[in-house]
């Protein structure tokens, strides 16, 4: 096992650097993105009204963050598996999930916001965090092991 790790030290180093970039996005989220929900969900939001938002600015803030997380996640998938087909498939899934999640997020916010704050919280979480990477890595590993 140690020999395998030593043989793949460059891949491990690159993947670690890419994960650090994901952490930097999280660390500087207040400066990089327009998202009034960042501070809102850090407070006692159950007793507060939803924050006022600019729909277009929020959409582009979410898009930019999702794009950065997606690019880094796809790079991690490529570095770890060296499979361009997996990257293509993952990019299609990332695109599909973004469209669905953003539509659902703005629909819930517009029509059910005050009543469904937790739904907003979790939908937004999937948009702003690289959660799909945590789902895709074991799936691609399993697929690679079975081929």
C-alpha cells in the first residue's frame, strides 16, 4: 500500500492542492460572493424574516461559486482517476443539478420562503458547497474497480 501511495505522490499532491483551493473558496466566501444568506443562516434565523435579496445578483453569485467548485471538483476527479469520460459525465451531471437546484431554490424562496427556511438552507447548501464531489468520488472509484 505504501508503494502505491509513493507511486502516486504527484496525483495525491495535486488533489490536496485542489482541495485546499476549495477550502480557500469557503474561507473567503464573504468577500467573493454576493449571498445575504451567508450571515442569515449563521444567526437564529428561525425567528428572523428572510433577508432582502437582489435576485439577479444572488443568481450570479451562486453561479460563480458553483462554477468555481465545479471546476475544482472536475479537476480533482481527473487527477484521481485520469478518466476524461468520467469528467465529461460529471460535468453533465453538475450542469443538470445546477439548473434544477437554482430553479427549485428561487421557486421555494418566492412562494414558500418563510414557511420553508430549512428547505432553502439545504437546497442552497447543495449549490454553494462541493457536496456532489463527495458523492461522485466513491461512485467513480466503485465504477473503476468493477471495470
